[in-house]
């Protein structure tokens, strides 16, 4: 009997020993599930650094955890590390082909790298897995809009809103699409809805301000851009747009101040320098500052024709005609429009090279026969070129009329 009790005791110990690893694995899996939930909540709050730390903890425990891989891939995408993002998300869907977030992450990264058709295929797969998940429709809608298919984008944003009436990104993105189509009232309504959902969302105020700016309601736009900056002091586009509004409100000092902040936030954004250059240009005796800003804009984006045109205007004021012609020629090579030809014609006229000025104005008129400025300037240049002939004709005409008057007086 004693031997039987010993054997039973040993069997119990053996069973407990065998079950311990299973228990440990179960506890480990529970821990990973909790951590994944925490990572997801942080991602929704856009706390990407904290979410990344949790993903790394999960992957240290299980380097093939599909969910953590897809989350980490999404965060890499947000940081602009697209190769790492794609690698993680592709690995995630290879491990679990039904990981909707993995397919969503692939779609997002492919869109950011300009592979729009492939991006849509990935979003379609995410939608097949879960047709009621709003994020996939928002992502696909954004890709359609990037492709220029705005109406299809709007359809997807609307579907996302139907699934989740509080999907704030869908409202903001749909506002942008409506704005591009010129449907400003609907665009403003969408941003109003987004602000109602979350009054602290900077992008909602920025989106509405951008629409107001296109409606030429600069006062309302300025209020919204200032609100955007109040919420997010480093919102570069809000600073740029606010500077633009002050520029076209002719408040040049304010424009320069705001655009200088924009330059400090993002020194690699060419439009910040371009708009500040315009503000300097319209200020009296600040042409050299304007030239420096247009030059910086060109360094960042050598194919931005307006920067060459406006720098040429500065050189013209400073009577640096050769530099002005060089810039105008470059602008024409990038954008052969009536305005770029007219710009060079003006410089040639100041140089008194009337034949070249006439040639450029004729090119402008070929492109736009009804262009008032080109036709007017052509007449003026013809008059200037042949002013001596005009003067002689006027003198002869005057002499003829005066002679007629003398003859009539003599006859009387």
C-alpha cells in the first residue's frame, strides 16, 4: 500500500511538471494579448513612441507575433521608414493571412510610396476580412484621392462614416476632397462635424481654414489657422497658410513673422521661403531678402517655376537685367505659359531690346490669343519702338491741320 501511495504521488508530480510549460505559455499569451491591446490604444491616440516600446516588448517574447508586427509596421510608416514598415506588415500577413491591420499597413505604405493600384488591392483585402472596419475605407479613400479619383474617395469616406459616425479622419479627408471639387459648403460642414466630435483636433480647424482660404474668406481662415497653431504649435502647414493669408491681406510684416516661424519648423519646405520672399518683395527696399528666399526655394525645388519668375522681378527692380533674363528663361523652360513669356518680354523692353520683347509677346499671344496683358504690352512696345515715327507723323499732321487753318483764314 505504501508503494502504491508513493507511485501515485510521483505520478501527480510528473503531471504537474508536464503541465507547467503549458501554464507558462498560457500566461505568456495572456500577457501578449494585454500588451497588444495597450499598443492599439496608444496607436489610436497617436502616441507612437510609447506604442513602439510595447511592440518591441511583445516581439522580444514572440518575434512572430503577427499583430505586434503589423502595429510596428504601421508606426514605421508614420515615421517615414517605409522599407521597414513594408517588411513588418508583409511578415505579419504571411504569418496570419487574415490580419486586417497588416493588409491595411501594407496599403498605407504602398500609397506613401506612390504605388496606388497595389495599395488599393491591399485595402480591398482588409475590407474582405472585415467589411465593417472603417479604417480600411478611410485608407482606400485617401488612395483614390491621391490618384485624382475624388468621387470614389468621397464614397469610401462616406462608407467609413456610415460604419462609424465618429470617424473624425473620414470627415477631415472628405472635407479636403469636397474642397478640391469646389463644393465648399459641404467641405465646411464636414469640418464642423469633425470639430463637434473633437474640438481639440488641430487638423479639423486647419481643414476648415484651408477651405475658407480658397473661398477668399481670409478673416475666417486666419481665425482657424491661429486655432490650429494654438492646439499644435508645430503645425507647419498652418503657419505657411496663415502667412499666405497675411501676405494677401497686405499685412507683410505679420506674414514675414509667421513664415519665419514656418521656416524654423520645417527648413526643407520650399513654399515657406517662396511666400516669405513674396512678402519681402512687396515690402519697400527688401528685394535682396526676397532674392535670398527665392534662391533657397529653388535650391530645395529646382523645378518650381514661380520662384524663378519672382526672383527675375527682383533683379529687374535692381536693374540686374542679365540675371533677370536668365531666370525668366529658366521659368519658360519649366512652364512655357503666357505669364512667363510676358515676364521676359518686360525685361527685354527695359533693356530696349524691343525685337526680342515683341517676339516673346507674340509667343504669349499664341498660347492665349485673348490675353489682355500680352496684347496691351505689344501695342505699347510697338509705340515705344516706333516713337520717332509717331512723333514725325504727329508733327506732320499738326502742320497739315495748321496749314489748312491758315488757308481758310486767308480766304476769308
